[in-house]
C-alpha cells in the first residue's frame, strides 16, 4: 500500500519530533533527524499548506487554569435555521472548547470545562439559553484515560497501514 498523500516516513518523523519537543526549531530538528535544514523547512511548509499541521500554538491544559471539570453535552437543536446560530451562541461561551455535528441522538456534541460542579451548571444554563436549543444531555468526565493524540495515526498514514 502507498502512504497517504503528503505524509511519508520523514514527514512522520518531523511531526513526531515537533510534537514531543515543540521548541526544537528547524535547525535543531535538522540536526536531530540528520537531514538538511532546508528539507525540514520545506516539509513543514508543505505540511502546513496541506493542512496536516494545523498550528504550532501551545497546547493549553484547562485544569492548570482552574478548570478541572470536563463534560460532554449532547444538544438537540431546532434545525430550521441550521447549526450556525447555535454554534455562534456556543462559541461565545469561553468554557466551550469543542463543538461537533453528530449523527444519532442529538445534533451537536460539545466539550466544556468548568471550575466545579456548580460552575458546570452555570455553563450548561448558558448553553441552553438559546431559542434554538431544545434539549441537552450532559455526561461528566470522571477520568481521562487517553488525551487527544495523533502520533499513532500519523505513523499509520506514513506506513500505508489502514
């Protein structure tokens, strides 16, 4: 099988290095990977242009900011106006971290954080304070067993494994 377009073994090594050591820099990466600085820069540019690398921004830990409670809310919405009005309403709430359209029960799934359980109640109240939101179902996260990761996916894509 062939590797996914735009991702090969060197791309995977570059992504892994910048994921594990974001401050390595292009020169440091070229030295550690044993390739020319220009090669690393060109690969990074191509990966960004193709959308493989979305950002070099720092990853923020909500818990360290005083938001140790994580919850997932499934929302049923009035779809007459589409998802846009609800998404705009939710995006204005700082504790809303992700919004995804889904299939099955509900229309949107939203990941939120809060300072404590009472604060979670306030966040949920803000979320449902929209005429387009019909119903909300919330599940609190007790323990995170696997944080967001992409490394194994990149390795699989680079090796051509399904």
